[in-house]
C-alpha cells in the first residue's frame, strides 16, 4: 500500500477555498469524515491508525470558516453537500462512504439527503441529532437546552460560549482538556488522559478556531434550527453508533435517530463515551465496507 498524507486547498465554483486533508491509500475505498464541533481537518489524526490494515483513503474536509476553509455567510447545512460533491468530483472518488462524527453528523446526513447516489454508506458516530424538536431539547442537560433554545431565537448569543472557548483554546489549552476530562465519564477519561489524543484534540481545536469564533459560533444556530430535511426522508440503512456513557452528546440523541431514521442500524455501546471512535473506528469502517448500505 502507498501510504500518504496530504494537506490541500480546493477552489470552489463560487471562489471560496475548501481545505481538506487526506490519509491512507489513494487507491483504496474512499471515506469522507465530517469532523466534530469545533474540530478541523486535523481530526483525522485521531483515527489514522485504523486505516492501514484496511487500505482506506480517508478525506477530512473543513467546513466554511473552520481552519483554512473560507467562510460562507448565511450558509445552510444542505449547502455543505454541494461542496462535498465538488470535492468528490475533483478527487474522482466515484462512490464514497461518509462518517459524521459528533457535530459532523448533521453534515453527513445532509449528504445522505442531497447526494445519496454518490454514497456507498453513511455512519453517524456520537452524533448530534436535530435540536429544533422538543424531544431533542429535553434530552439535553438543562444548561445545554437553555443555550441552544436561546441561540435559536438570537443566533448572536452563540458568540459568547464560542468566544470563551476560542480564548481558552488559544491561551489555556491544558485547562480546556482538563475540563473535558472532568466532564467525561469512564472510558472517555482514560482516552482523554493519553497525551497523544490530548495533543491531537488541542491542535484540532486550535485549527478550528484559526479564523476566530464567529464561524464556529454560527454552527450552534445551525444545529438549533430545522436542518432543511427530516430524518424519515433519508435513505434506509444508515449506521448509528453511540456510547451509553457519552457526557458530551447524550445517548438520547441516538435513540431519536433510532426512532426516526428508516431501517437504521443502531448500536449502543455499553459504558462507552464520546471518544469511542478513537479506538473503535475500525469497527465502523468494517461495517461500511461490508454493507454498502446506499
């Protein structure tokens, strides 16, 4: 296998630049990973160890305003599928699988809705579900549901928590990781205590905020509003993975997916947390490679 790592920029039809990174074998099955919030293309480093044995070609694009990707004022979740379509054409991917991790889940599902014919499979890992419904909002801890509800009514409010996080990531990265470990439970604390994982997350968060807090904050309002499609309108057979001890995105989100996605393949991992993907991405990849669900 010809193992490679590349960092690239693509000029989109509207003139914006789309930043992305690639790992693995360019001749292998392509998988596009939608990074979390407030992550970046560097999130691919969290899972690269699982690629070699499977010959996977992993592509991790950065959303508008994250990392080196140019902002796209007023964008919607569905706009992202157009960018992915252009990227896949430029790389001559043919059909490819999509993994939406955490805050990247809405974007993976947007692709399943808009460009299903391009996809060989879709997986949602520790994913954020639509937050405009009462059921989703009540699944969140009270302080989070209050923040999202407020951001839906007044999007500019999201600049406050995002701005504070941006300052923390820039000036107090160790404190940010310490807070994450305190918030985490069980296996997540173990994973976050590894220097290799902590360093990747710090670099990924820092890159995510490279252009400041405004574009990262905008996503909070996007998550809070109607996504532009309903879950029951998506193709059948989407894989869903969620740890029962996830303290960052509650497992109730996965139960909402289970109830709403047509013929979904849901797996609830007892005792696992939000960062289950770090050690178990291989299981997701194996499922996608064997099922070709779309």
